[in-house]
C-alpha cells in the first residue's frame, strides 16, 4: 500500500510542477551537482560521492546517489567536470549524467573570481508498475512500463574568494516530457540560488553560514539554511533547517589534507513525519593535488 502511495505522490508532483530534482542536505559539499560553474574552482582533482536514504521506514521511499568529478585544466582558468545522479522512488528511477565546462576570471588582486559554466548530457527516466501491490491486476496502468531518455543542458555563474561564495544556476534549461505515451508528465526547469561565507571567531574556531534557495514555476520556493562551526581545522558541526519541511544536523571530519568524511541527518516537521526515522546522508570528498602545489586545508567551499 505504501508503495502505491509513493507512486501517486510522484505522479501528482509531476502534474502540478512541484520540486522534482532530488534534494540533498550536504549541498555545500557538492555544489557541482547544481551549478556547472563550480567545475575546477577547488584547484584540485576532486571526487565527491553522496548517498542519501530518505524517510527511513517507508517502503518505496527515495534513495539517491550522487557522484561528481571535476578538475582545473591547463592554466587553471578552465574547469571540466562530470556528474552522475541516480534517484529511485517507488516504481520510478532516474539516471542523470552531465558534463561540465567552466571558465574562471580573476576580478581583482584579492583573489575574487567569477566562474561561468555550461553543462550538457542526458537524463533517463523509467517507471514500471508491474511490481506494485494493486487491488485490480487487470487495471491497464498496472501493466504500463516506460523509459524515456532526453537531452539536458544547464548553465550557471559562481562568484567566490577564500571567504565567501555566491552562485546562480539553471541545471535543467529544457522543459521535458517524462511520458513517451501520453506526454502529460513534465520535468520543469529549476533555478538555484546559493551563498555562504566563513568568519574566523578565533585561531581554532570558524563559523560558516550558508543557504540554498530553489525556485520552480507554479511551486513553493524551497529554502535550505545551514550554520556550521569548524574546530581546529578538522571537525565541522552544523545545524540545518529546510523551511516548513525539516530540521537536522550535519558533521564532517577532515581525516587528512585530501580526504573528508561527512554525515547529515534531517527529520521532517510537516505531515511526512509519521512512522519513519528521518533521512540520512553520507558524503566522501577526495582532493588530489599535484605534488608541486601545497594543499590549502581545510577547503571551505
């Protein structure tokens, strides 16, 4: 029964142009997933992996994995990247693969930089209702399966220095049909606004507030806020709030100059909180730098 509920929620969400992109709480560790202009801005060969299990305890609840790889190229004015996202909810699954290209401009002598990026790739959406529990197995919708692959293009801008960042991006520029048979379901373009800053409180403590705002036509604006503290350049501890939806915390540990592990937990404060144990997220971040270049540890953005 709960599988059927999730499928219905999924179908309704596409019909009313709600937020459709997979959400994640560790957005500040994985900006490339939503903004192609981030490619290469860390100055390292970076690999970031995020795994999210949402609404633990609900059968058919969302499960999402992200993988991003990016690096500067040549004189470091150019960045390239790759993102792969797998998202599954109920009878529906999605694979989104994109390549990123970014160009970085030095704006002043204080290391203020502007990066502009483009992305291109494809998205494959599948659904198959035959594995669901139904009251009437002769229902024609029960036998329906569908697979649609469509191109995807995005763009973004990212302004940053060592102490702050601000970004705007449109990772999906095209409104796309999900259903090759009826054409009644669509993926809507999403606009992302992001920003954050670091403030040194003392020689051993730094504070980092950040925010992510998501806008979609005919849907409520989604606000994510996070406030983290860094201790001894090793341990991040933070609190998060997703407006009218969930609250939670996150933590990460800088094991060495090139490896960071993180965890995030969020729990709904709306009607979704019954009979479940929240959402859990694990992130692994690897930075590889040429031996002739010294590491800057930790990486704030």
